């Protein structure tokens, strides 16, 4: 959306209603070949103007990126590529608790995502198997290439998809259908789940999860406090 003119333009994907699956990588723009299945969240891969745009494509179970020919946010001359997951393949049964090649690993309908400048990683939620994972450029750096050049890291939650509200470090913590995710100025991650907000603090001990606010028993309400 152009904030000055109010004009809405298609950056990538099909402008036609109902034209969704299967997802396809390719050229951006209204007449481009790239297609999305069900994009649910956006974030920029950096803090500078023109940083690439990251997309959680829930329907395609992949993390994707939109880049233009100059290296920034895509337009008519840009491209859409997959930086993690296998397009149109879903695995909600397990999440490997060790680092794996992002191109060889199927994801479970990622919902929210956020770029963390502190370590250059993209953190994302998987509600279907109750985990938080991260994509990192192999060898460090913050310039994402194809999925084959990136690694997928387990952050926190149950590797076998068991949901819950337990605080703890890494796999000792559990989430209850995690959705949105955001990063604070201190580099902490805040995750929204059913009836609660959870906080993830990244340190040398791992990813420590605690409950920031809300109910740990799925008690839904509107009480401040």
C-alpha cells in the first residue's frame, strides 16, 4: 500500500481470488510467476531501508523471501525464493532438536515470524506441533540465500509436538498453539499462545521460556492486572 497515494499494488503472487495452491517460487510483480498458498506473517530481514521481505507461508509450510533486483524488497523485477522448508510438504509430527539443513526439512504450517538483529536469525512459530524454530545463514552472516545455504535450528517447545504451558529451557518448555512472535529492544522474543504471552530469552544456556502474562490453564478472559 502506497501511504501517499493509497494505491494498492501486487508485490508478488496472483492478484486473482482463489488462485492459491500449489506455492511456486519465481518472479515477483503482478504478472510474475511466484505463487503463495496462505501467507500469514511478514517481517523484514534487517533494519535498513530496502531489506528483503520474509514471509511465513503457512499453506505451503515454508519460510519464503521476496527480494528485488537491487537486493531489497521485491517489486516488478524481484524474485520469491524459499529459505526454509520444502514447498507444499508438511510435517507436524516432530521437530528435530538439532540443527539441520533448511532445504531438507519439512515444516508444520508456520504462523508468525520475526527477524532478530542480535543474531541475524529468523524465528518462527509452528502452532500445529507447538514449537518455535529459527533459520540461520550457515557460517553466520545476515544475507539469506537459498534454503540449501541455511540451517534450521530448534529453539524451544516439545520436539514431539506435545503442547502445554511449562516454563523451562529449550525442549523442557512447552507451548500451547503458539502464533504471533515479536522481538523486543532487548532481543527477547515474545510469543502469543492460547490465553497467554510467553517470553524467550536467548543466552549461552539456551532459550529460556517463561510466562510473561495471561493464564497457564487456558482460562480466557479480559481482566487487566
